[in-house]
């Protein structure tokens, strides 16, 4: 009987300790927040597509994509747009922060959203397609590219009920407008100073998704920031041509440091890693291999200069090759794939200044008067230990030497100056004291 009573109480404790079913059936709604800053490439495309998939699995109320981009690759942009147009949850694109922009591919992504918003002080537009390489494209091919992009952006704008006429002008004429002009022309729906204000504004808005019509309920929602993984952030940073260029120069300095001081290891390790990362970055950036070869040739000239000093000839050639290669390195006409002119000038001039400084030091050492050995005795002052008539002995530089004069007789104890070293004998003359 006691066992039955104890068992009964255990069942009651278990029932009352279990959470109510309501806690599972009515979870707090969530909003996924993604940030896309910089160039649109395969890394950022994977980040956005993955974020949308995760939000769909968790049945989030919506997903906000905070956007600030100069543009990017067409294939990566289309991957993002495909996912957005077929998403089962509402996608909100928010061009932010103030001073940010949605240019080129960013215009397409903004228009593909269920709700488009911008922060004060932002702009959108300039979606004219640009060839990645610098190879010449005939007028017929250019027309095909523009027509394809114009048709694509028009169908996106029409699907989302936005100003298709302006969208086409953004492609064909590269027009760009502010957030106020965008809302007046029906390009976006809202202006919000920050994400919190945007969430309040979109509460109750009706949108059409791939799963049907939904009314947003964003009041009292949990914001879930979705950040890039450390690996993706690192790979994304490598796609910046300026960072790739800096890594290339760090590699150059490291390798040169190892060659000039063999066995130090640290410069060589840092230089080798930097060079490898630079070449990894160049795989995702359209580069001119002629420019890269010029830079490598400049490195070779610097290394040869270290071992066979030519008093500046190889250094001048290396600096020239480095500068020309730097300007030729990027072969893209797209601004976000170009290396900063200021960075090229700064790095080239600093490299030139370093090697000119090192070269001048080397030349000074070559021409510097010896201070040790027999050559170092020339010009030294000694004291005669015997009469020089014309030969005798002197004491100079802490040592006793046989000495000879050129015809004159010098008494013992006089100061003499060394003029020449002939074998084991010094040629001297009497020091003339100035009264």
C-alpha cells in the first residue's frame, strides 16, 4: 500500500513539474537580422542564402537584411534574389547606416525584397552593368548585357509592385536617388532611422510570400542577429583588392628580410604566409598576370641587389617594375575591384624610399675610410722613437712600426703623420703645428 501511495505522489510531481504545452505551441516570434556590408560575392551570397534558410526552418516572423554595398558579381546577386523571391517568410531590405548605399547589384536585391526601406542619408541606384575584365567588349555585347539587366530588374520591380520605369533607368542611365526621392517615386516603402524604428513601422503590414499572404506581427519580437562565421569574414576580407595588395607587399618585405638576414626565420614565415594569402585573394579578383609578373620581377631585382650591389641600377629597375606592375595589377573596370590609387602611390613610394635609403647607406659604407687594418693607419699621428734619417721607428696606434721619411730628418719624440703603408714600413712626414 505504501509503495502505491509513493508511486502516486511521484506521478503527480512529474505532471506538475512538466512545462505546459502552451510554452511550446506559442513561442515568442523572432526576427532574423543579417548585415551585408561591402562587395557581393560568393561568400556574402552563401551568408545571405544560408540566413534565409535558417529563418525559414525556425519559422521566423521575417528577415531583415541590412544592406550597404557598392555592387558585386552578377551570379552571386542572382543567387540571393532567387532565394528571396522563393522565400516562405517576408524579406525586408534596409539600406543602412546613414551614408550607406545600395548601388549596382544592391539595387536589384533591394527591389526583390517584400519590403524595402532606407535610412536617412543613404542613396540607391547606378545599376548599369559593368564588365569585370578590361578586355574590349563590342557594342553588340554591351547592348546584350544592358538589355538583359534591364529586363531582369523590370520583372523584379513589377513582381514586387515597384516603379519599373525608374528601375530600368537605373540600369540604362545609371541614375541614383536619395531616400526621399526613392519613397516619392515608389522605389521603397519606408524610411527609418534605425532597425528598431523599422520594426515598429512594418508591424501590421501585409506582404505576399511564396507561401501566401502574411500580415507582419513584429511587436514584442526577439531580434536574432546572424553574423558571418570567422572563416567567412576572413575570406570575405581577402576579396578586398586593397587588402590583397597590402598582403602582397607584406610578403615582399618578409621574403626580402629573410634573404638579407638568413636564418632569422620570422620575416620569411610572415612573408611566405602573406604571399600565399595574397595569391588566394587574387583567385577571386580579376587580375592582370602581366602586372603580377612585373611585381615578381621587381622582387627578383631587389634580391639580386642584396647579393651583388650595383650602386642603384637594379634597385631603380625594381622600383620601376613594382610601380608599373601595381598600376597594371587589377584588370577590372568595376570600381570595387580596383586597387586604390592612393594605396598604390603610398606603397610604391615607401618601398622606393626604403631601398634608396638602404642603397645610400651601402654606398657610404663602400666609400667610408677604413678604421682598422693597415689602410686604417693612413692619416694617423704617431711619435718617433728614434731619429728618422730617413729611417727609424715610430709608435702609432698602440704599436711600434718601422718608418721612413721622404728625405727629411725628424728628431726623436716628434709627432709624425702616416702618409702611406709600403709592406711592413710606414711612410711618414713631420706634423706641422699651427701657432
